[in-house]
């Protein structure tokens, strides 16, 4: 499909944002796994109240990280829906232009043929 200027640019911008959100989501997932692994590694060294407090801190952090991931994923879904809508609009616009161009050609041919 030919480049249609602003609409195509908007779709590219939205796709770039989706890609950035994917990278952020993957980064948070990796960090959460690292924090979890560290918690398990340190669990044997932290016993008693300090271990309990450390576990509570990690759980709180994991909950906050989950909220961040949920927000990132929701935003990504919204942007992906925006891309789908832009592509549908763009396709409809191209179809409308093609239809009107064909009508214009038919009218012109009729005028030229009628002389």
C-alpha cells in the first residue's frame, strides 16, 4: 500500500510506542524474576524478624511491579486497538478514493465519448 502521509506516520508512531511498551514489560518481567531468585537465595540467610521483614518488602515490591505491568499491558492493548482502527480507517479511505476516482473516470469517459 502506498505511503499516505500523516495516517501512515501515526500508525508508525503508535507501533513504536507499542514496541517500547513491550520492551518495558519484558524488562519488568526480568527484574521481577531476578528479585524473586534473590529472595530465594537469601531466604536461608534471613531467618527471624529480619527475614520476615525482607520477605514482606519483596512481596510489596512485587505487588507494585505487577501494578506497573498491568498498566503497561493495558496501555499497550489500547495502542494496538488504535493501530487497528487507524489501519481500518486508512483502508476505508483508500477504498473511497478508488471508488470516486473510478466514478470520475467513468463520467469523463462518458463526456468524451458523448461528443
